C-alpha cells in the first residue's frame, strides 16, 4: 500500500505501472504541507491507521521528511520512505543530486508537472500556518503601524520575493512543453532567472519495486517511529517500545 502526496501522482502512477509488484495507492492533498508539521503528521497517521494491514506486506510513503510532517509516524507493518528532505529529491532521483544543485543554486524555487496541475487545490476546512497565526491576506494591518503594515502586505503578496530563480524539473510526464511555457512566462514576469533540468523517477521506481537499500531508503519495522536525525542520513526510526 502506498500513501503519497498528489504532487507525485503522475510519476508514481507511471512507476507503479512498470513495477512487478501490485500496489494500491492513496494520494493526499498537497495542502498538507501548508498546515504545519503536527497537523500534517496527524493526517498522515490517520491514513496509515485506516489501512487493512492484513492485505499488505508494507506501507510505502511517497514523501520526504517534509518539514517534519512524517516525524513520529508508526504502523503495524513495515513502513518504507525515501531518505529525502522533501519531494524535490524524488523528482531529481537522488538526495546527492538535489544537494549538489541546491548548493550551486541558492534561492531556487522548483516547479514540476504536479506543482502546476494541482496548484489551486487546498484542504477544505484546514488552516494553513499563516491562518493558524491569525494572519490573513485581506487583513487590516494598520494596527501594527504603517511601516510594519506595508511589510506584511508585501510578504503575503510576494512570497516568492526571497527567490532569485525558478527551475522546472522535467520528469517527462504530462505535457512538458506546455508546463515549461507557463513557467518561463511566470519567471520573466517576476524578473527571475529560469532553468530547465532533467528529472529522474528512478528513486520512485525503486520505491515501487522494493529496491530499498539503506543508503536511500528507511525501512521502519512494525511499531517503530520515524524520526529526523539532523544529519546526512536525514531520517531514522525509534525502536518499537512495545508490540502494536
């Protein structure tokens, strides 16, 4: 059984089609990344808890550490997750390739087919982090003073202002030519640098195929909890405390 972010929908479906394994799949809204680690983890855990574990050998997670949104997750059967900080690693094919590009291109905002196709879908009834802090785009910020009010409006309206570059990761799914045109036009309108790079779904394919070497995948035993390790290994697990 696989639970994954909908951003990876096309790449995961393609990989599952090529896999020798039979994989049932559930895709969750990309808006989970916007509601904070605690609520994201609770939502993912609820999905895991709802699985009929008698039917499956393992639970595959189509996520990275994702701002600690997977930290603390536990299951009654093994869980398998790529050792990745976020989904960009899955689109690039390895954490090493992502790290190298990130180091050479600071201030880059990444785009993929999934990010374009599902850009407008949020979570019904859920508040993003800004909302949880009581901040809304249409708020009257005058009570904070004129200078602070202008700053808050600018930050909310121009969240991409901290980036200097947009990069399209082409994994050759959907309509790459159309995606690239949209991203190029958006990049020009924002005055940013643009680049297209070749993506790779090999890491996703290996997740589907059961090719889970320790360097690239974390295999969590039943009852173990996913933990961030704050090192190059990215994540590990807490040993089961008691049978579940």
